[in-house]
């Protein structure tokens, strides 16, 4: 065996670990590369109303509302016991939610 080669046991042991990591990273890259034009269009068209998010939401179509909510809550909004909940809010909106 050449010094630049890895034996089969070592390869088998690390292959599953690294292939899982590679799949996770590819998924993250795919999520980060998604087209966010719709969210930016909503933002640009309503920039003057940015302090009044209710008006932005009310003017949006159903698909735009869905995209807006997913952007604000980072796709972590869920419904439980009659209440909408989220484990995290995007940082810029978190400041407002604490007041």
C-alpha cells in the first residue's frame, strides 16, 4: 500500500460520516441559492410602508403572504394548541418582537 492510499477499513469508517456532511452542505447551498426575487419585489414595492408590516401583508397576494411569512420566520412557523409559534425569528424582526 502506497503512503497516499487509505486502507479499506478507514475509508469505510469515514465515508458515511463525510458523505452525510456533504449532503447536508449541498442542501444548505441549494437553500441559500434559491431565488428570492419575490420577497425582494414585495420589499421594494412596499419599502415606504416598512414600519407598517400589516399594510404590506394585507396588500400581498396569498402566495406573496406565504413567502413573506416564510422569510420572516425562516420557515419555522407552526401551529400548536390554537397558537402560532416559532423557535426563531430573523434577527432584524426579533428586535421588534421583544418590545
